DNA sequence: CGCAGTGTTGAAGCATATCAACTTGGGTGG
DNA sequence: CCACCCAAGTTGATATGCTTCAACACTGCG
């Protein structure tokens, strides 16, 4: 059930059998959410953290004028709110962007891990730090890349992250967002997103049809995006 | 020497005397950097993490065309690269924006903390999570706030963060960045920054002269920024 | 004294937003 | 089973926020 999480952590360091078992035993009570449903509400104090087993979810904040900014995208194997364990209170909401299957880890059990399993603790810490590295890359993309490059960068990132958890199929992956949601990720208008996507498609860089993204020219896509996957820390290393 | 760090952590939870002593004992070999000097290089693997005792520092990435994006600002009491402890390799550089005084914590000592002091471990983890929360707020500001509101938001954030470590004086605080650096923080051009700053000054919201920012109308500043300090987690709570 | 980095200003151009209309397709109730 | 309905996608026109370029002013420092 938590295979994607094990792939995620396991691609950054070696997990002992004991650590795997511990993770399996604390991740319980799996639940389904429909697309559009809130998985965690802004301002809440969840007593557990949520692991995404399948589907796409997003962290977001809503502005006074009703506009929305998505600050993170999550896929299978991601904890969507592990940070709420030390942080306690959610300063943003988390919404399911597709049908989502999740499991929960009680904060008491996580605390017990920090008391007795220092290596696993560091790996969980690492997991939240990779989220932070992704945040920084998004800041760079929003501030200093063209919107075209920002889009290309996001596609690169998703492709690599989904490869880690074996959610790609050749050069394709499921991508169930609407253009409206995608615009909220990028911080641009839907109209402009639509036109820029068409340009990238016409250029033969990638396509996005039937909720599926297919990369046509990976070299060129990386070039446009100035993509360097280093920030994703995808290499086994003692931590 | 590490008073600012203790104020930082101490405003989020109670620190035991033992924890304080441990932090004091592992933070050693203080060093100075001049404005403009790199404190940590991109791609390096520092065997220690760096605590900023005094001054302003920034995390940044440089694009192929030479433009730069600053992804985080750090002030006294901030670890500038605590994340490098589990992450290992720096995916970005860290530069001193003013004269900086720093201290170092060896990664071996940090590791020992994760083995024996779970509560202190959670507080260090928390410290990196607050960085993440700030990242998210910057993403929101870049994506869905006007540049004017983004600037206002940054001023609000800095004021509150500096209050925590007692680095404000009434409604003022030292702010030694150039407009060029500030533009790299916001992801905009210097020209536009300059004009927007003047508008805010003319409106009587805040001033920025002689490396000092003075807030003239705090209410209005928060209103323009839609500022809510919740994301900074400034409340004592068992973690 | 003179230079270099910073701040300021104006003009012109472009990227992106906004507004509005129209198309398409899947889902549903009559 | 068809009609229609609504959400999503697409397109064109217009408006504007922000960038770029270029020139000039200011100030601290060697």
C-alpha cells in the first residue's frame, strides 16, 4: 500500500526492514477523496499527517479577491502535510485535484519515531526539506523564468518525480489537472496558459491531451526550462 | 552569542537548560563575512551548518543569462543552511548581503542531537519548516499579489521576524540591501521596484532611507499586503 | 578629485491580464 | 435516447503592468 512512499524515501537512502515495518504499521485508516474535496482545511490542527497513496493533490492559499495560488503539487508517495507535525497548525489548505487515496500517520506515532528511530526521523525531515527545495525552484521559476520556461520546468519536475514512484509510462504520465488549476499553480491567467501551451505543442516539445502529458522532445524541454534535477536529491546517500 | 537563535526557537516552544547548553556548546568557530562574499557555495557539501549571528544573508540561484533570483532572506538567529544537514549537497548559493557574523554547527554534532535529544531535534526540524512556510508565502506573493502588495508583504514579514529577535527599534529596522538586491528578492526589475517604492513612500506607508526601513502606517501596510503572520508560527506550543 | 556603484527618471516596447464570445464534450434529467 | 447544460477549452480584441534601454544625479571612497 505504501510502496510509493518506500520508493520515495528509498531513492534517497537505504531503509532498514525495521524502518519499513514501522512505517507500514503507523500508516493506517486509508480513505478516499473525490476531486475538488478538501483533504486538510486551512487553519485546522490535524492530529495526524496524510500520505498520498494515489492521485494528485495541491496545497493552496486563497486571496481576498477570490484568486487562488497553488504552492505545491503532490503525487503518490508524498506526505501532503508532514510539516503539520511540528508546525501544528495548517497555514494553508490541501485539496484533491483528482480522486485521491490516502493513509494517515498519527502524530503520536510520528513523535515516537523521533524518540526512538533517529535515522528514520532524519529521512522524514529530509522529505519535508525536499518540499522546501521544490518551493525554492518554483520561486526561481516565477521570478526569473519566462512563463514558457516556467511551464516547461514544471513538466520536467513532474516527469522526474513521477518516475521515482514509477508513475510514468514511457514518455507519458497521467496529469488530471484542468487548465484553470494549472494556471493557479503557475500564477498566470488561464488564457495566457492556454496560448503558451499551444505554442509548446506546436513546437513539438510536449503534448497534453486526455489528462495525459507526453514528452515529445526531452532534450529540448530541459533546455527551455533550464532544468537541473539536482534539487530533487534523487540519489541514495547516508543521511 | 547565540541569543538570537534562542529567541527564535524560544518563541516557538520552551527550551530546557540542557537544550540551551547543548546548542551553545556545538555552535563554534565564529567567523565574519564581508557584504557580497559567498557564505556557502552552490554545489558544495558543507560538513557543518551555519547560524547567522548578525547581518543579512540570502539564498540565491543564478540563471544562464546571468539574472539572479533570491529565494530566501536570513537575519540574525536564522540557520542559513540547516537543511544541508539531511540534504547534504547545496542546490543553491548563500551570500552575505551585509557584513555578517556567523557560527558553525558540525553535522556530526547535529546528528548526535537527532540520536539523543528528540525534542531539540523537532525544534530544529521546525526551524526548517518555517523556512518552507515563508517560501510558500513568497510563492503566493509572486503569483497572486500585485508587485506593490508583494513589496508591502515583504516589509511586514521582515518587521515581524526582526521583532522576534529584537532587531527592531520602534517602527524602524536596519535594512542594508541595495535596490538591485531587493529586485532579485521580488523577481522584478530595479526600475519598476524604484517607482513602486516611491509610490508607497508618497502614500505614507513606509520609508526606506539610509539603509533603514521605517513603517509609517502599519495598519495600511498590512492591508495592502493582506498580511497574516500565522505562517511564521510565532507562538509557544509543545512540539 | 574622480570613479564606480547606486538611485532616479523618461520613453518605448512587450508580455501578460482582462473581457467577451464562441466551441466542445461528457453527464444528466426529461 | 435525445436535448440541453455546464464546465472546460479556445480565440480575438483591448488594456496595462512591467521590462528594457538610456541618460543623468548622487554619494561614498580610494
